[in-house]
């Protein structure tokens, strides 16, 4: 039987996983649609320039590759739902360390460049960071005792 605090941790991990999966799917399917959602105008001939531009083409493919990584990271967040004590390290990596580095970088760049997309995505990662940190702190005593 899981404790109430462990259930809170599991809900936060599940929400983080769903967010990672959604971001991964959207960017993998079409990064352009994500930009259009934020009213960023994308020229019609941009797709043709991807093939011939030696700088833009690798960036576009890298975005899709990293989106696959974010998607699979979201899928891996299912593991702590079954055994939160055993996969606590995964929660630290995917709920604290990854959102810390990405959220700080995206928020800093978003505010510096006054770019809504970067700021919004940074805020999402920062939300994941804060909620996961709170959940890990409130379940720390049970984790040390080996209670789920």
C-alpha cells in the first residue's frame, strides 16, 4: 500500500511524463506548427531552404532528434509509477537535473531575446523542476525509511 505522499509524487511524475511526451510528439511531428502556434511567421519557401542550407538543415534535424529523446524520457517516467523508491534516481535526473539546465537556459534566453516561445517552454520546465523538487522533499523521510 502506497502512502499519500508517495501518491503525490507519482501524480507529479505522471504529469511531467505527459508533458515530456507532448513536447516530444509536437516537435517530432512538426516544429513549424509549434512556432505557428505562437504566431511566429514562417515563410512558405522555408521548407525548400532546409534542404539546401548547410546550417538550417542540421538544426532542423537535430530538433527532431532531440524531440525523440524528450519523448522517450517522458515514456521512461512511467517506471517510477510502479516502484517510486527504486526509480528515485530517474526522478532526480528527469525531474530535477534536466529541467534545471534546460529551464534556466530557456528562461534566460527567452527574457534576453524577448522571445515568447523560449520563455514559455522554460516556464514549463521550471514548473516541472519546482513540483518535482517539492514532491521529492515531502517524500524524503519515507524514502530513507524504505517506505513507498
